């Protein structure tokens, strides 16, 4: 019974945008759902396991502070001008986005780069594939190398995974993003050639027209560097047995974010169409996720210790976490399967238990599969990861006709699924 609020929450997150998009669009609707599902669990934990409740509150605070700071700071970094929208330059921008996703987060990199990409390609007819590959690479697969890159990895870091542990996943990152960039280049060249045949004038000449590029937001970039240094320093201190006092890291990050917001340029934020709506949405939904997931993690951890538990190998965890990340948010999916992997090792889902997996050679293979599956396969649908719907909405605001939910799914099945099979065969057999 204690799992029902969590199941109800995830089903609502997955289905409400499809069934009642206008109602779900308002953050007050999300807050209402969060309140309804949270109250029974908060009462239950407050009576039966107050220490678990305190632990979850602390985890949530650490998570939302980092996510919120990155969102606020990157909102003040603006790219002016445009670039020559040749297939090679477009491919290069996506490659840069794959790297920046690890420094700004997939959401921050998506917000920063999607509008310049659309501006540069506005004269072209076939542009939907640009947005689709942008979601694949910048919004998801690019953010595998650091805890800042994607929310699942940040949760792992907050639960004890060393900051630099995810760097060992560079072969998976390089394979999937490299293959996607090659496929994109071929596709984009084909699309440009088709436009050349169908549109008046020379598209090959027109895409070379561009305005000088200029990245503005020096204060925000310095503050962003300060946040990254704070996160790394706190992680290093904990790794050598000298952790910072509780909430010192969060306090420093909040102060840096406030300084970046008030000392930075409101004009740049206006140009970026910055608003607090998206981060409020994340804050509300993740508050409910952290609360309702607490008893679920306990159950999964216990089930994994039974002899009939079906997930035992890295390939099992790669596909299981990936499949669930495709239809539900990938952050709770990561936590669910990390708790299961911990159960296989006899580790309870409390404290820095995911960090314990990262430090054990056998369990680390399971964690690598969970991390890779959760991050990569969040790109399979519009609802797999937060930037997906956001990038789609920005593209449609700019006049790009995007595929429907199932139309997008056709792209992901045709392009991503074979690549995921390759990743599983190479790394997780």
C-alpha cells in the first residue's frame, strides 16, 4: 500500500501531459497532485520512520539547490548572433552541446543552445531532425560524464558517488554520441540537398550567411565556475574523511546563485525568455518524488535480496533502467534500480549507499549500467527527461513542426534502439 502514492505520481507525470495538457501545464496542478500523494507518506514516515523522513528532506534540499542554481545561473548566459548552418557546423554545435551538458546540465545546455541553432537554420525547410537529434544528444546522452550533467547522476553524487566516478563512463559516452553525430551529419546533408532542389535560390549559399557570434554573461560564467568548484571541493573533502559541516555546500551554492542573479544582466535573461516556471515545476514534482519513493526504495532493496529476483547482471540493469526511464522520469528510475543493486550486495538504501556501489568492483558494473541506461534512454520519448518537452516547446514557438509523441517514438526506435543494443553488447554483456 505504501507504494501506491509513488505509482500514482509517476503515472500522472507520464500521462497527464498527454491526456490533459492544458490542466497539467499549470504548476498549481502539479502542486495539487504532489500534495495529495505526499500527505499519506509524510504521515506514515513521520510516525514509523522519522529518521528516514529527515534523510529524504536533506537529500531533496541538496538536490534542488544544485539544480536550481544551475538553472538560474545559465539563464543569464546568452549567445548573440548566429552561425553558418552547414551540416558540418550544425554537427559541431551538437558536439559542443554534448560537452557543455556535463558543465551546465542537460537543461542548461539545451536552454543555451537551442535558440541559436534554430535561428541559424530558419531559412531551411527540413529542420525537425535538428531538434530531434538535439534532444538525443544535448538533452540526454551528452550529460553522462559528471554529476552536474543529468539529475540521476546528481542524485548518485549526493548519495556518495565520487564526483569523478562518472568520467569512467567516457567510452559509452563517446560511442553513443559519436555515432549520433555521424548519423546526424549524413541526415542533415541529405536534408540540405533536398531543400536545394525544392526551395527557390541556393540553400547552400544561404546557410553560409551568418551574424558574428558572441557569448555574453561573464559574471554568470564565473559564478557557474564557483558552483562547480564548490561541488567538487565538497565531494573531495567527503572522500578523504573530512566532510564539510551539514548544509555548508548548499549555503555557498545559494549565495553564489543569488549573486549571479542580482549581479548579472536581466536584459540577457529577457532575451533568453527566462522564467522561474520550469524550476518551480521541478521543485514541486521532485519534492513528491523524494517523499513517495522512500518506502519503494526499501521494498526494492529487500526484494533484490531474494533468490528469485530477476535482475542480476549489468545488461539486465541497463535495459530495465533504460526502459523505465523512457516512460517515466529518469531520476527516480535511477534511484529505484540503484536500491535494487544495493540489495544484491546486502547494502541498505540509507546514507551514501550508492557511493558504496561505486567503490565495489562488482557492484560498480551494475551502477555503470544503471547510470548509462537511465541517462541514455531518457531520450526515447518526450517524457523521459525534463529538457525533452522544453526543447520541443521552444522549437514549436519558433515555427518548427515537431512530430507527435508517437512520431518522435518512431525516430527513437529507428535511430536510438540499434545504438543501445550496440552499447549493451560492447559494455554490459
